[in-house]
C-alpha cells in the first residue's frame, strides 16, 4: 500500500470549528465580515465596489479588506484602467483578468487629506446614487486622480 503524504494523513483539524475552518490558516476569514473593497476576477472595465454585507467571496472574486473611499475612487479611475490595460492579462472578448497578482501592481498615488477629501466625497455621492447619473462626478474623480499621478 502506498505511503500517504503528511497532508493526507492529518485529515480535518481536531476540535470544534466552523464549516470553513477545515484548512490550517483561517485567520483571514474574519476579514469577510468587515467592510471591504470587492472586485470580480474577469470584467471589461474596473468594477471595484464596497461591500458592507459580510459576503463570503468565492474563487471568481477578490477583496481588499479595507473601507477606503479614496482607494475605491483611484481603483475605478480611468487612469488606473489605462494602466491596468498595460499590466493586466486580457482574455477573449477584450475582458481583463483582475487577479491579485495584477491588482497588487497598481501604484496608488500618495495624497494629502485635502487632496483625498474631494475624491472621497465624490465617491460617496456615486455610492449613494447607486451608480446612476454619476458621469459628472466620475469625470471629476478621473481628473483629480490623473492630477495625483501627474498626468
């Protein structure tokens, strides 16, 4: 009989645990229940949004465990989208792969609180409007983010 690997011989970890705690390292599961920026694996454009519902994501989406409207505005900006076209992977039909390995390469411009504040307010307006009729606000976010990048 073949010798089983140490991983196979361990089985489930001993003790009481939640359904998702079969793995050894589950410390990050608490992050799902906090506010977080979420985004899909595959999309035609930037689709970053905030989740306040405690949703547990599956393998077709990712999260950044922060509640940061400035970061959300930057990630959804046209400047970041254009940059992402250069560094990200594209798949059939001009879809982009927003995998962690690519998103992690996006440089986030440093900004003072006075530079962040207008972007934060505009992002909040877009969230409050549920994305409807936000074109003017999105354009202003794009302009402010571009200026932070020196574009």
